[in-house]
């Protein structure tokens, strides 16, 4: 009975935090009751987000930043995009949190408490870029199904945790392991307990990278609830859907993981180019891994107005999945001529890089400033939307802002 009362008090505290007020007669609430005040909540208060963030969906919650909100080198929580597939958990007790390793390729199933993960394994901190595979989807035509993301479903935060590789070594992995798949405690929108909203994963080569973390801190603090508190798998440089939130189980597989959002056409591209609107068979789709080269102008805000006798100082970020960005250029004449930007090296692998430039305009009028990044393999961003695909993934077209010189 004491245990039940403790759990209920913990849940009430979490719900009160979401509401921003004490639930005065909360002890009288029936079990599994949905509070009216949470049925149509204010997402900006609920997730501590800036009011300029754009809400794309409420069931589940999905919201993105506008380019100028992403100006910080390390993205603060108010500007980090939200991408969910199910319901955000409400009754988490981190002191009782456990992470279980199972699957065909573990020598023996093993479970760790969160305290054990924190105390038994070395902590590491990396800045890691996470971008939704559908970022930029709204520009594809014919339109692709799904949230119509513009350019703000990307961020780079500082993550602290333990290396997944170190924990896998402690678990004991068989030689036939080829993939890991994560499982979280978020519930399916239907409420069906037998369905998972999402259960994706990565090959063992990615799981074993130094930067692949079981993270418990973001930007030096506990991970916010909507971003995976108390434990998140973080796989920088790959679609953010591989970075599972609220992780309580990891399956080590001797096959490509076959969880929810791994099958069919989810997070996959046609293995060969297709015509716009063409139907593509599932067997002709390939899983997205490293994200493509991309850049974003974060200052000034699009629509800036400037006196003709002044220079315009622009800045932004560039990233290239598993690779490094070697160059960033800007153009003010719709891509006819390009000039180099000053580009910083990444603070660590898989972190985005920062660029800047000072621009003089020849005369008053309307201009567009375009940015184009080139990765370490020599691949550059396309000037306009790249090859169409059925799910609207991997749009890495040049970002551009409007400027008026008076």
C-alpha cells in the first residue's frame, strides 16, 4: 500500500508540474483519470519552449524552430524541436528506472539501474547534431505525407552519458550481433499496450562509436521530459529517430532490427532515383543512415533591412552527418557567383560547425542570401530541392534569407 501511495504522489507531482499548479484534491482522483486541464495544454508552457516555435501537430506533439532561433552554438531547450510518435510519459521515477539488454545476440539478459549506469561506467560529453529525417519535407512536390517540417527540425546540444559500447561490453555480446534496437516507455496513441509507437535502431558499427551515448544529461542538466528523461540513446549524425527517448530496453539483434518504424517505407529512401510521384516498392527502399551535408543561416532573420553603406554580417551552422564540413559559401545573385565564408572546425566529431561572412551589396534593392556547404567527400548542397522521394526525406537544399538594401 505504501508503494502505491508513493507512486501516486510521484505521478501527481509530475502532473502538477505540467499544469503549473498544485492539484488540490489530487488524492481523490480515480486511477488512470485524464485531467481536463491536460487535454488541451499550452505546449509552450508544457515543454518550456519559446513562443516563436511552430506547432505542427498535437497528437502526437511535434514542433519546430524558426531559423533565427537556432543562432546559439549549443542549442538551448526552448529552441529544440519536438518530434514524438506516441504519448509523452507522465509518471517517471528515475530512482527506479532500469535498462534491460536482451535479444538474440546477448550472452545473457542483463538489467542495470540508472544509478548503476552512472556509477559503473565513465561519463562522456559531446556536442551532437540531431536532425529529423523529414526536415524540409514541406518543399517537396508532389507533397509527401507526414509533418510538413520547414527547416527547424535540427539542433546541436551538449549530451552527457555513458558510451553504449562500454555497457554492451559489460553485458557480453555474441559474434553474430549486427544491430541494436531500442524500446521506450512512451505509449501508442491508440492506448493499445501491445503496440510500440516507435522502436528503431542502428548497426553495431554505429552502436560502437565513441559518440553513441546512453545520455542522462542535456546541456549540463537532466534531459527535459519531452526529450527523453531520464535516459536517451543519442546517435549523432543519423536521423534523430535513431536516438530513442525514455529508453528502458535495448535488444541486440542478429538481424536488422524489425521494430516499429523500421519496416515498410519508414525512414527509407529509394535505393535508386525515381520520378516525382512514382510508387516505390518497400523492397526497393534503403534505410537512411548518415544525414547529408546541410547549412542554415541563423543571423540575421529573413526579411532584414540594411542601409546601403553598411556590410551585412551573416552567421550560421553547417553539418554533414558522419562527415565533416570542409567549406561554406554564400551567394547574393541566385547562385551565379559564390564567396567563401569563414568556417570553424567542429568541437568534436558529429557536432555542427559555425560559419560567418561579411557581405557588401552593389546597390539598393531586394536580395536573397544563399548558403551552400561542402562536405569532406566533396559533396555539396543542391541549390534547390533534391530528388523527390515518397516520404519527403533528406531535403538538403541551400538555405536562403531575404534582405532589402535601402
